[in-house]
């Protein structure tokens, strides 16, 4: 049994205190691959997310949110540590011999939100559908008493979470990762699809559909067929709707158990998805807005009134948002997570892309490292191949007009600020990445990140 050395949660911080501290339960949900402009409460025409919208209606909905990376490992590491990828080092990069490695793990020396809450007396568990990169192999299990990582649909994630919650006897921290909106997309039909403007389930294999989209977008210099893009978006929206249904089921069951009022909810995404924008498909390949701009909803305990927050924030801010809801006396004892506030600015990074794309005919396009600085509506992209970019997002949300050369003074100041923030250089993962097993490679292939083991290839 793990040591619960912060007794104050259960008995009060100081001897003689009349009342013990009331620590809220914490539920953090990542809807994997959810871009914010496909969320109903963010203005999307289709009714993809009624349950997330209902949470937003009684909490804080942040409208200007970015991930720290366009793929799972570094963004989840930022979510757990409050750090940017260059600080926590859980990324893809090349070793000293120039060999590319897909996943350098999070160092055991890093402090995660789960570890902090565990030390404060919380029971902690993670139920993760992304079995490719949110795993023990990548170091993201740190601080969880129970850690389950396997590909499963959202309803199963919720069922296993509730079973665990029913066995807890103190404040709990439950982390859920839902993969319904990630390849291959969960296209199970919605009972009220027509009323919400949702499509019927598309026919055929969703993996093959996305393979066709990638080939049409990345493999040619022609625009992809509109009907192919539409089919992929239809499937994606159904995936979002199924993830949202799982969110609704979790909240409904916590209400039935009398736990809803005393629970802090956070709903966020780790990254978005491309459907042809910037000649890209799926994600993890570049740092444009469709892959970086994500939703974030925070519902404090007992909150009943919704509020829209326009301040720029990052997925790295989640730990400090969570800890801000702890009782004041308790919060004095926990480490501070830096997040992206104040002078730190907003940073995102991409070091190359996944191995499947690196080894593809279009691999040379992505054999580069990209660093992003976001400040006052401006977005700077510094690229290792010299193809730097600057966009003014309020007037150019689609990032169509590169102003880097046209505004050299602003570009130079942002480059200086970016390099100043990153002056300590890239962190080093706590352990060298190891070779994948055939099972791990099979899982990565299923999610579109790697080629299947040779004995499974046809």
C-alpha cells in the first residue's frame, strides 16, 4: 500500500482545527484528437458535443487554447507536468548518432499532477484508450495507483473508471483518455443524429478511408476529392459524438452516486486533426492551428454558472488550474506547476513526425524541427530548415499570409523571445527509448503511427 503521508486531507492541517479540509474529487478527461472548431459550444454547426457543452454551461470555457504539440506523447507530458516539451523532454528526436527515435520517455525525475495528488492522500487511476503513446513505456504512468492502457471505446473507459471509483474511500483523481475521435474513429450511430445535424455512419473501413485521404493529400500536388474529405469529416464528427456520449454517461453516473457536486471536472484535448488544410491529413505532422487549437472546459466543484474565458492558455496550464481548486491551506504544501502564464508565453513544438511518415515518400518534408511562439495574436514558427513563418491569427486564422519576411522587426523580436524562453535547451528523457515489441508496433499501426509487423503485412 502506498504511503499516504499528507494526513491533513482527512484530519485537518493543524492539530486542533475544528473541521477537516474538504478536498474535491478530480476528473480529467482528454478527448484525444478533438480540435476546438468541431465542438458545438465553440461554434460548430453540428451538435457533436451536447454533454461537454452542458459542462461548459456550468463552468469555465476557454476560447483561446493551444496544445504544446500536435501529437499525444509531448502534449500529455505537458498536461501532467505543466511544462513545455523542451523542458520535459518526452518527445521524438534523434540520438547522438543521428538515429531517429519516436518516443523518448518522460523522466522519472519529473513531478506529475498524479504524483502530487497521490502524495496529498488522493487515490489515483488512469483509464487510457491511447495504448500507443500513453503507456508505461513512455513514462506517463507516474503517480497512478492503477494504470490501464488499452484500445477501447469511450463507454468501456467510463465503465472501468466507474468500477474503480466505486471502490475508493477518499478523494480520488481519475484520468480518462477517450480515443473515439482518433483513427479509426468510432462511427457508431447516434440515436438523435438527424436532430443534431449528424451524418449516418459511413460505410467501409475507417482506417482505409484515412489511408485514402492521406494519399490524396500528401501523395499528390492536387486538392483531395471533396467527397473524400467530407466522408472523413463525417466519420470524425461521429467519433466526437461518441466520445461526448461517454462524457455524459460519466457525469450522469457521478450524479447518481452523489459525487457530482464535490467533483472538479476538466475536459481538454491533446491535439487536433487535419483534413487537407496546409496539404496535411490526420495530425502529428505540423504545427498549424487545426492540430494545435483545442477546447478546454474547467468545472469547479459546486459551480452552476458558465463563464467564457478569453485569456490565452495552454494544455500545460491544466495542473495549476486543478491545484487552484484545492483548499487554501492544503495548496500551500504542493509544488507549483509553471504552466504558460505570465512571462513564460505560449510555446508549441514538433520534432520531426511519427516513424510511418518519416519512412514514407513524403518523409523528407517532415524531416525538420518546428518551434512555435504565440503572443498577442501573433504566431511565429521557427523551422530547422529555414522556412520560418509569421501569422496574425485574428485577421488570418487560416494561416494563409506568411508575414515573416514582410515584418522583420516583429519577427526578430519574437524569435529573440522564443529563444530566450528556450535558452536552457532541450531536456533529455530519463531513459533511452527501447525497441518496440510486435504487439506495441501492432497498436501503433492500428492508430496510424507505424507500419504493421512484417508478419502482418500483406
